[in-house]
C-alpha cells in the first residue's frame, strides 16, 4: 500500500546496499520476453520470443531481519487474490525479490527508439543517455499514517541500482521534491518542476550546446579542454553547437501518478517537444506474470499534441498583425541580404552561427492607443555574451 511504500523500500534498499558493500552483486531475476500476436482478437495472446529480460533483484540470499514479513506487516501489503491464502501458510514469510516490470519494459523500448534515430554503430555510442527519476511524497489524509510513508524516494534508489546494473552506459539522476511539499497540489508541483527538475535538464542542454562535460561526469581539475570540432574545409568550429536542438531529445514516461505532477512536467517541457511512452497495459505482469514490450506505445510530440495549428485568418487581430509584419520583414531582409547590403551582419555580427533569427514584437499601450510593431534580429557580440 502507498502508506507503507517507504517502509518496504527502505528494507529492500538496505539489503541491496549491504551486498554491494560486501563486494557482491545482487542476483538478477529474469523472465521470458514475450510479444503479442497481432493476428489475434481484442485480447492478443502472448507468445514467447525466446529472450530473457532482467526485471529485478533476487533477495533470497539475504538474512536481513528487515526483509521478514510478519502478520502485522502483511496488512500493509496488497496481495493478489490467489496469493492471499498462501501468504499465511508459514511463519517464515519474507521479501524474496524486488521486481520492476514497467522499468524493465521502458529501458529496451527506449534504446530501440535511440537505435532508430541514431543507428546501432558509432552514432549510438556517441549519444549521451540520461535517465531522470522523479520521485515525490503526498500528504496523507489519514493522520495515523507516517507523513512520508508514501514517499517514492527510496524506490527511485532501487530503480537507479537496477539501471546501473543492467545498463551501465546510462547516467541516472534522481530528483526528489523538497520536504513539506505535496505531490497532489498543483502549485507545489509547479514550484518543484521550475526549481528542481528544469534546471537539471537545462544543465544537460547547455553542456550539449557548449560542447562541455555533462553534469554527471567527473570533474577532473587537470583535464584538457574538449577539442574543437572542424568543418570539412578544416576551418575550426566554435564551442557552440548551433544544431543542439536537433541533437537534444526528451522522452517522457508516465505510467501512473498524480495528475498535478504529470501536467506540471508536460507543460514545463513543452518547448523541447518531448516524445511520450505510454503504457496501455499496466498490469500484465501483476495479473499474468508476463513481460511484453508491446504493452508500451511510443508517440512523437506531434502525435500527442492536442493544440492543433490554426490558419492565420482564424487567429486574433494582434496575431495577424505580427504575422504580416514578419512576412514583410523577412522579404526585406532577404532582398537586402542578396544585394550585399547586410554583408557586415553575416561577416561580423553572425560570425558564430551564421544563422539570422528574425523577431517581431507587438506592444499594446494601455487605453485605446494603437499597437506598435518592433523588428529585431540577433547579434553575436562575443562568446561570453552569446547571441543577443
């Protein structure tokens, strides 16, 4: 049950820690990887694929007292109906394994998407892969429950250990909301996402764009600076990567959870046009003990976006004014650029990226004054200031 999530997660986490400290490695629990038969009816049959998929850790070799489950602790667990009777068959009941069937599906599907985008050779090896595990805690309604009893922070630690054991090339970052906040409150989630989650993503984005070491990489004081990359002509390239947006991708996975948390994350990351992994079958493993990659669907941002584009005549008068002014600005800019009148712009002011960015700003004064349109173009004054 959620009210006892932290208690049992702590027991499992401590058992894994003790084995790692002793120099051992927790044994993996593997299940056959199955796939759904597309030719069947509404409830596709699961047919064996032949491969084995790691989905958790085997804890049967641990004699940790915290892993023992007495009758009182059993009341805090949710059992499948067929397991409820067997659970009381003996006094030696204990936690024998921890299984992460949803995460076990996410990881291979995510890597499959990366292979489709970057290939399976050197291109994929150059990809920086980062998993951000977002955990939280909700304020319980029952005053007898522990305030942080439903916290998923320790569960995120277990997930991190599993990822590092099975996917060592992936960097894992855990982010937990501050004490006192409530995962069910919308304003708390907005604050958490803006103050904790977004800065982490921006740090990786900036490292990619500036060709710097990523935040999780070890800082070596005597390390040499990253080398400049060169164009085909041999001319040195700047540290800034103008193609960072094309090379920077975010994929969101929401299996369940607080609607306020889900909305806050999606809204804050919309600018990055994230892809989405959607579980349409959440409890295949719970009910049938089977793992199937087809239980997850992967959608592009365009597939998931519910805010369709509008034709210009359907927008407001202010938007139409901005669009028409931008068209005129673009035509004049290209005409002058082709005539050589803006040679200084490309030669000096855009010498870093050589990519002009045009902007139009509409200002509406208070009262009944007429709106004013202002034109703007980026300038790259120096490397420290970047593009203005």
